[in-house]
C-alpha cells in the first residue's frame, strides 16, 4: 500500500510538472505574432505522417538516420510496457498482463529486442559525438551545455534500458525460486543473458535488483519527461505540430509583409484607408515579438543536429552564419523574454533584442537564401524566414544594409532593375550581333 501511494504521488507530480513546463513553452510561443496556417489540411497531415512520424528526411544521412529510427521507434514501443508498470504501481500487482499466458514472454521479449536496439544506437551516438567527434557536433555554437545536453539524454536512455533488462533478469530468477508475488511467466530473450550474472545472488539482493530496476526505470522515465522541456529534446513533442504547420510553398517563396500589402492595397483602391491608427506599422523583425508564433515554434523544435549548418554554403566558406545557431539564439532569446515577463510583467524592457544582441548583422547578410538548410532539416524548420525578417527590419526600419544591397535597391527604384543603367539601354549589348526582336 505504501509503495502504491508513493508511486501515485510520483506519477501525479510528474504529470503536473510536465504540464506546467509545457504551459510556459506555449506562453512563449504565443509571444510571436499571429499567423493563419489553416490551408491544405490533407497535405499537412500527409506531410506530418511522412516527415515527423515516418522519419522521411532522416535517412538522407543513412547511418545516423537508421540509428535515430531505432531510438525513436524502439523507445516508443518499449514504453508501451509502461502501461503495465503504471497499473502495477498503482494497484500493487505484479505483471498484471501475464494473464495472456504463453504470449506474454513473447511480447516482453519483443520489447526487449527494441530496447536493445535503443541501447546500442545510443552507445554508437555517444561514440560518434565524443570519440569520433563528428564535426557538426563541435561547431562554435555547440558550447559545453548543448554537447552535455545530448550526452545526458543518450546516457539516460542507455541506463533506462539496462535497468529494464536487470529488472527482468532478476524477476526471472525469483520466479524459479517460488517467491510470493513473483508470477511465473518464464524468461525473456535479452535479459536471459544476464541471468548467469545474477543467479548466485541471494533472494534479498535479487529483490533489491528487481525493485531497484523497476523504480529506476519508472522514475527515470518521469524525470526524462520533465527534463525534456529544458532540453533540445522537446522536439520529441514539438516535431509533430511543427511539421504539420510547415511551409508548403516552394522553399524560396517569400511572403509579403501584411503592413506593406495593406499600404499597397490602399494606394490601389482595393481597400479604404481607415485614417489615423494608434498601431504604428512595423517592417521585419528586431526581437522575438516581431516574429510569428511559427518562427518561435521552429526554435523549440530544433534538434541541434547541425544538418542545416553542415550543408550551408556560407558556413562552409568560413562565414559566420550557422543556421543552427540562428535557431538556438532565437530559442535562448524567447526563454529570456519569457522569464522577464514572468518576473517583471509584459511591459518590461531589458534593452536587448534578438538582432544585434543574439544574432549579428554579419550573420544574417552572409545568408544566400539558397534554402539548403530548410531542405535538409529533418523537422521542416524554416531558418531562412527568421533571417529575412531580420534583414527586412534592417533595410526598412533602419536603412541599414551592405553597400551592394543599397546599390541594388537604388538601381531598382531608379531604373526598375538591379543594374546601373536605364531600361532604354538594356538591349545595347546586342547592337553588333544578330538578335531577333
């Protein structure tokens, strides 16, 4: 009874804490501007199933992609066993689903095979990160905390799987010794290999191992659940809505700014001028409140895998731009603004902004807007959207941009084209050669 009460309290506490942390993230996401994404529902569902659930873009890098699928699929399937564990924990029973008979050890053995796949994949990931030191995990933005974060999750998953195997192995031995409370259901495929290691231990020690493994696994899962909102691994949850609401237009499509569209429509007589307004139109984005809610959701969905930076031509030629850093900086700024609001109220101004304090002008102007990053991202993040919004602010609010950009804008305004000669002279290059007109 005491064990069941402790378990129930732990379960409720874990759920309440997780819900509280998710509520904070949702508040932060809603700091962004409204954006209507309600079109093409069937296409969006299809995209979500292919990309988020089906891991369709992960296998562009076959080794990492397949290993990630093992972790993703295996962890989901293994945690189906959590249903039995939670029922046992609340009711004080032991292996309550064993009533299914001979199919039970087959079912648990299947879970163990998936658990072994998760464990091996995580060990390989740890080896790649810390021994092989794959370059994209050691860029400048991957400071001590992002690297540690990845290692914490991987090591936690290895320990959780080992605890599961230890629990099952000790349980199998205790079954054969006829101890009360241990239902005889047979051995399981993977944990059976640990039985020789534990077979010589006393009953008390085996019970300690079995109960210790049980509690470590369930409490570890609860702790993992509540660590995720503080980690890049929130993408475990955020990837699904983020992919559903992902950009369906061609990658290079650039949306018009509503404030500019409204002015043009008034000028053309499409809509009527409503006269003076207290709302001063803004162009582009300087801080996270100028971005859309989808941009902020993108930042929370970033897995920090570095695939975007690895294919970025600007980054590969030594420029400061790293698309991954853009997303990490956006998330860091959102978190900071959210904490400031919680502590000091929504009108608090910390005299900082996403542009300049977190992302430099040099970074955003290094982008070629080729969209290689958006094409590569396994969760359909639109990094270029944030970059172009910051650029728009610099050009339209501050009249600040690199000299070649200024020249292009001036030429377009004066000549209707980016080149420094009038429209009447555009065909001069063909004067001495035969070019049909």
